[in-house]
């Protein structure tokens, strides 16, 4: 029989095994303190950084540091993206197209970094054809009938167009899929023009979304720039006419999120869609895009506890979040705010660009030490959007101008 004394000793002995040694406790506390300090660096940068000055640089230092991180990501082996990276599987190709356009921006801004950007673009294109990303579950080059997987085809076209524009004169691989690329754009043009409302469907039997069509028109326009063709002009004019009709406008005369009223919240002008459109539209319709952006900023820009962003819904509208919007915090939409950063840069709106960059630094926990910049709290899709946004430039025009962030949009 075990004595009470021995039981006590045994109990004490068990407790000592469960309790980490004092040195380990100190190390854990130290790591916790370092983690908190690292998270605090973002708000510190937000208070001291002059983000508006980035508009004076085709490749701002922060954009170059983000390039270093994205380059490292695309050098890794690829086995697909999970939901934590892209939220929903269909968004994998969107991650890749934003990344590709970011690499295109880097290649155009820096001849020194261009070979590295082209190597990354080759990796992006390889992933875009991968069965984990393809809407067809296999390499799309093997598909005879594209059907209405037009969201995937649009962003695949942007990937191929970005690689061709950046690298055609130094990478034979950038032109090897020209015939396939031509097939995609002929299909997107035909689907746009044969639709009664100048919108290709995003997926088979899906509703029609103005924001997705804006990306499709940007893909057609980029193809034209690369091949000296004129595929985009007629679809662009048709879309502009349709989107000027009162029936297709929501609050404050802004684009409705869907032309099909059966879709949830279709009657509303949503921030995620308007920021998306305002990011792509300056490439193919800069004058009309500026009018849209000014109205959007006037009615949807919001500031909460010192953080600037964009509403997901117009003031007074109460509606739910979804995969497109991301979380909505006191009316501010995560997707609307992140995508608006690229729109602000393309419109040379230094005031808004500065404020949105402050918000990204405050809540995104960017890495600020070393050569690479990434956002610890952003999914990989968010990283790609921010990379594209902070390097954004017109494909056929001058880059963003230096505009004081203390003033309003010019």
C-alpha cells in the first residue's frame, strides 16, 4: 500500500512535469513580447509613413519590397490554394491575375528587376493552367468548347497578356500560347457582344455582373495593346451604354452589383464591385472611370476610429457580408477598402491612397524588417491585390502623378 506521503510526492512530481521550466517560460514570454512588438510596427509605420509620396514613383520602395515577397511565393512548389488563401476556389485565378499585373508593373518600372519579374510571370502562368486552378479541372489548352467559364478565362487572359507585354522580347515562352490567347479573347468578345446587355456571364448559367465585365474589357484591351488589334472597342462602347441606363444604376447613380435582380443585393451599388470596377476601368475608359470614382468616393469613403476605408453598402442600407465583400466592420468593407487602394493610385488620389495605406498597415501587420514586405494577417488573395495596387500604372499611359495627400482628389 502506498503511503499518503508517497502519494503527495508523486502528485508533486507529476505537476513538475506539466509545468515548463523557468527558462522555457521566460523564452515563451519573450517570443510573445516580440510578436506584439512586430504587430505594433504596422501602426507605427501608419503614423509616420508618407504613403501619398509613393504616387511619385513608378515602383515605390514598399512596392519593391512586396515584389520580393511575391517572387519568393511563386518560387515555391504549387499544390493548389486552400480556402484560407483564396476564400473560395474560383478566386484562385483572381489571385494569379492580380499577381501577374503586379509583376507587369514591376517589369515596366525597372529594367533591372524585369528578368526576375518575367521569371515570376512564367511561374504564375504555369499555375494558371494547373488543374487546381482551371475551371475545367484540366489544362484549358486541351478544351475545345470554352462555354461560359468567363471569369476564369478573363483572368487567364490577363495573366497571359501581362506576361506577353512584360517579356515577349526576352522570353520565348511569353509568346508560345499566342494562338490559344487569341481563342480566349475571340470567345470573350463574342460572349460580350451577343449578350442582350453587353455582359458575358461569369459562370455557366450565372447572373451578369458589371464588375466582372469591367475585368473582361480590361483583358480585351490588354490583348489589343499586345497585338495591335481592335477587339475591345465595340464591347467597351456597348458596356458603357448599358451602364448609363437608369435601370442599371443603384444608389447615387452608381453601378448596381448585378444586372439580374434575382441575385442577392443586386439592386444595390456595392463597394466591393465599385472598387473592383474603379481598379480596372481606368485602363480602357479613363474619363468615364474618373467620373465613377469621384462619385463613389464622395458617397462611400468612410473613416472609423481614425482608419479610412470604403463602405460596402450606401449609408442607410443594412445588408449582409459575403465572399465578395469579405468582413464588414461598422459599415466598412474589407474588399471595398483593399481594392480601392489600386483605384486611388490610378486616379492619382494621394489623399485617399495615403489613408487606405495607413489602414492596411494598421490592421494587416506588415513585415517591415528585411527586404521582403508581406501582410501577416492578409490571405494570399489579399497579398496579391495589395501588390497589384501599390505598383499600379496605366498600361498605355503615364504612371501616377505625385499628388499631396493633404488635399482632395484633383
